[in-house]
């Protein structure tokens, strides 16, 4: 299980998920005033972000996603772009 974005437009920019996540999964995009799931591979499915999200923009998914080794992803900046990440996910699992 891992956290996924249910509806990015429902994110109210409160930063609660950034503050409450013990695994540092979220980053805050200042330009959009939205939290971004940056490191979903670190998610331990504790559900704290999901339970405490006042905008109800998150879900916990039973779908497991495989990721490349983190050091390989860090070495290749092409993996860090949202379009590149979205291209690696199955259809319907990425909310742009």
C-alpha cells in the first residue's frame, strides 16, 4: 500500500501532510501552493496523511508500484521530471 493523490485540486495547501509524514514523502510546491508526493517509495502506509488531510485529496492504495533503485534515479535527472515519473506508472494512477 502507498499514498496516492485522489484529487490535486482538492489540496488546500495546508502543509499538514508535509509536517505529519514520518517518512518525508511530501514536498510543497510554492508556485502551485500544493503538496506534492515526491518520494512515494518511502511511504510506509501509516495513513497519517490520509486521516489528517482536511481537503480529502489523498487515498491509500492497495496497488504496489515498483521503483528503480534510488541512487540510479538520483543519478539520472530524467526520472525527476513529473512527465517522466507519470510515464512509468500504469494508466489511471497519476493525477496531473
